[in-house]
């Protein structure tokens, strides 16, 4: 099994869903003691190994759940629960790439005071690969043939074959985390999917620990007194369900909001507020729309390519995203080391789109809609509801595709419904969301493109299967040279561009606005709260 279900990603596209940090609005706590992060949608659970894993769940989980390694803003892996980064030079990785030795910190305790040991790491792996567990993904973990603990603070892992992204994909905070073996021993694999822990993870390792969840209102975390790192400067973080984006903007301007991811349309008003600081940075994510190849219309590559040519992405970037995005032609974000600039986005060309549709047998009718065998060329486009930027883009696409004879209907859904029900079960024709590549593109692209990653085994929601793809993934998995790996990704990207299994749209810059918040540091490879132990509110 690979990825069961996945969310949009860590950052929400500009002009779309937003999360915020509000200070001094919870109870009688001092402003310097409490931060409130508003989330547009409520998570379905807080168990980081389970799917679906929405961005809001990841946002809440990151202050509670560390992993063996943390990804620094530079993209480098640094030790967290592990005492050192294993390499061939220090004996932590064998020369054949099949054996890894993790030396764990000896000063780590769970939030209930129990010691963190090698058994926690091994039990987490066992749960992830157990077929009874609805794991987010088993990719990477399924390569492990043996995990053993020579002593309580050492883990020795043996792989079936070399797996180049093993450390970042499986053991960093960009992916899963470690679960408490002493808690899950009583639950057992058969009980994981429905365990009370999933909505009340009372035993964790991070700087903040779970306190309460008032469904429909707020999730509260408290500083963890057993945390092994720097003592958190905040006493509490409250994640509040807060759907109104106008309130987010005005609260940020007034100073009651300390941190928010904002969209390009909000940059102008915020620039006029002297207390607000705006931070712009590239993020390894992209906006794309899955095309369901089980649909008889979209199974024709000529129709898919016609849709690519029929959308003026540059106009959307200019008029809706105000230039804070880069056009893309495949599933590797421009900020990634694997990006190939020679693979160009489809240009806007209605004549080319019309020619392709003619060749596919779709003829323009008197109603200005194309028809074939008595059926109108009508497609339904879906994305997450409540996203002004995406909704505006949908209107532009409706107009542009209408000019080439495609009637585009819009039916949007709450994020939890889109990912768990619509995408996962293939109940769509076109569905837009925002994937992320993380520090290593292998895992995300494999989940979406592999012939072995159809739901429920992965996130290939569009059921695209090209026999050329998986052999390239296998070569990349065994490669150790980054230049060689980049060539494999370029070959994959060329096939993606040629076959158009998605509408590749653009990669949007992350824009973070802060007001009176100290300690925030942008990190393209993690949630904004990745270093929440360093935060304080003035």
C-alpha cells in the first residue's frame, strides 16, 4: 500500500484557505502566554499516521509530534529525536545503502513521563505497514524487511533494496512521526483506525501537548513540561475553527492576529498597515487539477491536451494571483532541485485546442457547445469550497473553455469531503487541489503517478497509468547521485507533460503576514508552527 489519502498540503494557495494566529483572545491568559491559530476547516483526526491527512490536521499535529529528524528552512535534515544524522562516514548507513542505524537521544520522555525508546520507533513502523491500519502511506516503510533494537536507544533497520529518500520520506517531520508504543500496545493494529487517541492524542513528544478538543470550536495545546528541547515560551496554543477570511484580514490589521498565511489579494491592504510584516518565499508545491481517466471523455489524451491549451494560466496569475505565482508544465515545483526548466507549460492557444477537439470527434454545435454521438461536451470541475481565489479562477476557466465549446460546470466541496469522499472514491471528472513535493519529490510524485498508487493504495486519484513511469521510479529509488536522480525526474516530467493526466496550473508563493509575533521563521518544508517553541507574543 502507498498513500491512502492525502490533503492539499502544508501551505494553502494564495487567495484560498487561510490559517491565522490570534493573540490574547482566549480566556484570561496574558497575551504573551497564549496564541490562537484559526483554521478554516476542522481536522477529521489528529493521528499523523492515518489518512486523510488534511493540511489543518498537519498544522495542529506539528507542535505535538516530532520525528527522528527535522527539516531546517535550508532543506537540510538535522537531528531531532535522533542524536545524529546517519551517514556512511559515521557508520550509520552501510555502503550498499541497505542498513541504517539510528542512535536516539537518551533525554527524551513522552508527555506522560514515560521514556522514549527504540521500541516506539519500531512499533510505529509495524503499525504503518499493517494492512489493518488505514495508513497515509506505506511507501518507504514497505522497503523495511527488519527493524531491531540492540539497546533501548539504538534502532537498526534493514531494507529490501536501496531507497534514496528513506530519511526524509520516512523519518523527518515532513512526513509521519513516532507514536507511543506503550499506548498502542493496548490498542493493537485492529483498533488503530477508531482509537480514541485519534481525536485525543494525550501522549506526544513535541513542545506542546494535547489538552482538549471542542468539536466545531477549538483544539487546545499546552506547553509540554517533559519536552526535551528549549522550554516553550508560550503557555498555550489554541487552534480555533474560523471560516471568515474578512475577519482574518481585519484582525491581522488591528493586531489581534499575529500570524496568517495570506493571498495576493490581501497584500495591498496589509502593506498599508505599518505593524504588519510580509514574508514571501517559494514553496515546493503546485496547483493542479486531477483528470479522472476512468471518465470516457477524459480518457482521450487529445481532450486532455485541448483543456491544457484552452486555459490562459498567465491571465489567472496576473489578474487573480497578482503575479505571485509561476506557471508549471509538470508535477515538480520550480523551487525543487529536480525541476527541469526545459519542460514548458502549455501555452494558451484556443486554435490548437479546437483542432485537437475536432480530431477527437467533438464538433461544435449551434448552441456553441461541442457534441459527439449525441452527447454534449460537458465537464464538472470541483475544488475546495470557500476559496475565493480558486472560485475566481473557475469563472475564468468557464469562460475560456466555453469559447472552444466546452461547457464547464462547477461543483465545489468542503475539503474534508473532497479528499475523503470525492477524490478517494473517484467521484469526479476534474478536481483541483494543491499537492506538495516536500524536500524530496520522489514520494509525492510516486503517490500521484505510479500505476500501483490507485486508491486505496495511493493518491493516483485520476487512475493514470503509463507503463514508462514505474521503471523510472525504480531507477530513482536505487540512485544515490542527485544529478542522476534529476535526469529520471526529468524523464517522468516529460511524460507527464505529454500525456496531461492533470491540468498543471501554477506554483504559488507562500505569503506570511505577522504582527507582534517574535520567533517566527519561515520554512518551506514544514508548517508555520514548525518552531513554535520559539514563539512569543509582544
